[in-house]
């Protein structure tokens, strides 16, 4: 998914997710728009149920890892070109799955829908 002028790959995000203890590799990237800015939202499954405070801490760790891994994104955020990435930590089984196959859709583009 392209956020600002930066191509954010599934592999790059998977590497960031792997660095945050407590998160699984089940995640979906959403390309969104917020107040005219591109926004990357990641919905990621936790390995076990977490309370809200722990979910928020894991989310912040993942945002920090992404901004470290993607310096162009960090620069675009600092200059106001893009919105800050949003991470939602979901319970195990939380990311939406294809009802027929059980697979998670890895990228969902919502900026050009409708």
C-alpha cells in the first residue's frame, strides 16, 4: 500500500510486527484517508488476550518499529504529509477472515472506495 510517497510492503510490516513481543503475524494493512492525509492503519492480532493498557503499549511499540523501519514515512509524518499510523491490537481471531477459506486479507484499500 502506498502511504504518501512511500510503498509500505507486507514484508516490511511483518518484520516490524515480529519485533514486538506479544503480536502475531496475523495482520491487515488498511490504506485510509484522514483530513486529506494518507493514513496507514494496521489491525494486528495479539498472541493472547490483553487488557486495554497492554494493547495500547503494543500498538505504540509497533508504530515506533514502523517509523524506524520506514524513514520516508517518518519524514512524511514529521512534515505533515501523512497522518500518524494507527495500530489496533485485536484479540486472537480478531482480524476479519474470508468465511470460506479462513484466510486474512492482507491489504484493504479504503481511500478510493465508492
